[in-house]
C-alpha cells in the first residue's frame, strides 16, 4: 500500500482514470459494433451514418491515450474499407 501522501493521491487518481478509460473503451466497442451490425445487415446508409459517428470517437480515444493512435487509424481504415465495399 502507498506510504506517502503523494503516493496515496496518485493511487486515488489512478482509480478515477481507470473508470474513465474503461467507459471510453466500452463506448468505442459499442460504436464499432453498431457499424459492423449495419454492414452485416446490408444497410449502406445506416453503415455510413454509424461510421460518421464512430470515427471521431476513435480519434478522440487515441488522443486521450486509451488506445494507440495507429490502432485507431487502422480501425477507421478497415471499417471505411468495409463500408465502401458494400456499394460494389
């Protein structure tokens, strides 16, 4: 357990940050799932709308350090590619 007051404060902050990061991670997964469901249902308009919602969320999550920048970029790229393939 933490001994100094600064270490105790750091432990409290870590608990709060963990909760925030957990909720951000959950939101990303939910939004990505909504795009994937729209793709699997074959509804291109719905998929495009969901993609427009999920892209800024992924970028913001990467900026906050919850996920790596390139991971977010890769996810956006792959989802965009799959939505684009629906029209072909």
